[in-house]
C-alpha cells in the first residue's frame, strides 16, 4: 500500500492517505515544526494503555487488544529499555561517527534531514517476547505476547552516513551507543552490527515513527532500525556510531542476547562457549481476535491476527479449532512489506456451544514452521510456540 506524502518546507513531511484509510490519522497528520519535536515527544498526553513490566528502566507491553491494526500507533507501541530513559535536548544533541573511518563526523539533526531520506514499515520484536511462557521459568522481564509492533520508520540509510565518513578497509564491525548512561556497576548498552548488516540498504537511522518525531521512550531524537533482527540491535537515543576492526568487549555483545548453538534440555546450564549471538527473528503468529476468554454466540467467528518471520517471508498461516487434530489455511492480507508482519483471517463456523482452543501456526519461505513447544533456552529468547486462545461459544 503506497503512502502519499505532502512536502512542505525542506525536511518536513506528513503522511496523509494510508493512515487515514487505516483509521490511524488522529495525531499523525499534524505538521510539527522539528524544533519543537522534543517538547512534543516528551509531552504527548494520553492515558497509559500499556502494561507496565518495569518502571525503572521503563518496560511497557502492548495488550493484545491494541494490536488490531497493521500499523501500531505510537502511544500503543511497546517500550523496552535497559537503562533509565534520558531527557534529550535536540539543540545540544549530535551524532558522532568515528573509529576506522577516513573523515570522522559530527552530525546535527539538520545535517541528517538534508540527506536523502527513506521510509519503510518494519516489525520490531523484543527477543524476550513470550519469556513468561517458558517452563521452567527464566529470569528477566516477563513479557507475554505484546513486546512486538509494526511501525513506519523514516530516516537515512546508515550506509550513506558511513560512506560519508569514508570506511577504512580495516572496518569489520559497527558499534552503536546511545545517550542513556548506566549507574554504578551497570554496563553501558553498546550493540554491534557486522559491517555487512550495517551497510545493508534496509538498515536505517530513524528520526520519525509513523510520520511524527520519535517518542522519547522509543528513542528520540534518533534510533537505529535493523530490519529482521531482534530489536535490541535497533539502539535508541543514538549518539555514537563507531567503526572497528574487532568485536566490542561489553556485556551486551559478549554476554547478553546469546543463544545456545544446539538444543538444550529445559533448565540446563549452558557454557558461554556454547552460546552464539542472536541475530534474526524466528517464524511466529499472534491471534488478535477473538481475545482470550471471549464469549460468542454460535455462528461464523472471525479469527484474525498477524504473522512475521524476521528477514524471511510469511507464506502460510494455518488455524486449528480441534486441539491440533486438523489444520485449515487462513487468508493472508494484502498489506505486506519485506520486514513487516502479515495479517491473516480465517472464518470459523461453529454450531455446538462449548469451550474451544484456537491455534495458529505460521510458516515462512525458508521452510520454518512454528513448533508446538518452543525451544527452551536460558535467556528466555525467541519464544515461538503455536499461538493459542481459549474462547467460549454459547
């Protein structure tokens, strides 16, 4: 679905058609002077609709009931933070690009907005989404189903910024660091991208989310968007991009966000040498209608939701209403993009009152299919068991 963009003054734009057709125009079609973006991002008043998983650092989960549109509104989008949310003054903010480059850069927002821009929908999912469902339990934020969302991101190609700085042949990794700062012995959140992913045409530095400046909690004024990979790579509040010939030695590269190289028994201890960095997302589906515990009369019931697979493409979603004995194909929606989730719908005709379990199972073009049981791991990452919702008919 194409977006219609109105151009006003250089560097300013607003989306005016797609979001209206999708019923999401409220607040998005305003034209906001960028110099006031910080005030807007910090002062957007609304009744908090998300589930609080942590106050400090701020972790907010989107209830499944709010994940009912292809584009997730800004004030419903989940929030994942490792450190306290910083307050950023756009006037003094800048992005430093250095390391193994020929021409170190210091870029202000005006510099970035003068560069060629790109807009793309991307689904972001926290690697720990679904952690609460692992058995035995795993430590960490107990996300259920809502640490995921799909937004339209606008910014510049990270490759364009790196080319402007002039990459040296020694560069192999790109380190990303934000303005959020740790206290005491807490490690700084620095993430790294292999140079190939950093230079990929779809990896961007975003300054807008759904046609508005990034909300503070979602990374104002600049964040990375690394499509198809777990969302911790999409560093928020970005201030430093450093090219290096070696891996970063920090906690969030060498210890956190790592996954066993081979399947392990639930509850097993895994040695660090047997762990590898997480990168791409796995195949997954989410039922958004009907909701868990809903009661409906007999007749035709619409089963709907979304499916995604990181860098892969969703090719099929199947639905079962008889505890997995039989499966029927759902219809996939027309809204699609390489890294965005795909909507699915299924008409379920039920005549007999009772309690029913609805299951959904997605498959992608790499041959991956959602399993009945997710692979347990000590980090509680990549939970992707078939989704299930119990409803009452009658």
